């Protein structure tokens, strides 16, 4: 087993955490930054330790830039960077609902992240721009990256 690490990137409210939970439901270890008491040294330090675990996993890479990933793995860790980027109108609705539910004070300026990621999507190993269920996204990642026998 190659112990692949699937790192999920995307703007806020795009489904990164939900995809990590879907991986757990499919018996693949996954990690997310939400309510994580072990991130005392910050996201980068936490994820550096996670990437060095000798297990295959899914990682909600929220709040990290893909450049960080390249600098930390140095080719020693088999990582694949996946970008979740649904159509703009779908994303705007998800962001609107999140702001409505959590309040304007919790606005994460997601559309700016969305636009930045739209411009840099060519640097990711896989970009998913379709509107799919979390399980469909999970299955698509496994199939497209030919991971079925490795995870």
C-alpha cells in the first residue's frame, strides 16, 4: 500500500469537511481543522504531522495554500491535491446560506478565495467543478486517481 494522502482544497462552504466525513464513513482515516484541539501549534504544524502518518488518508486542507503542501512533502509523501470548485452561482448560494445561518460576522470572504482558486486551478492534481453529492465526489476521486486498491 502506498499510503496516499488526498488533500482537499477549496473556498469556505464548498464541502471539504463533509468530504472528510464521507471518507470516514468509507473507513478511510480523515482529518479536518474544525473543532480540533490538537492544533495548538497551528494548522501547518498539525498537518505536517498528519501527512507523515504511515496511513492513507483524506485531509480537509481548509485554510492552507497548496504551496505549503509542496514545501512540506518534498516528494517524500505521496499526496494528491484535489480542488472542489462548483459553478460560481452554486457557490454563491452556498456562501449566502452559510452567512445567513452563521451571521455576517462569520463571513469568510469566500468569493475572493473562489476567484483566486479559479485562476490557479491548473496546479491541482484534480479539480471537481460538478455539483455532486459528497459520496459521488468521494467515489470520483477514488476512481479518477486509481486509488481503489490502495486505500
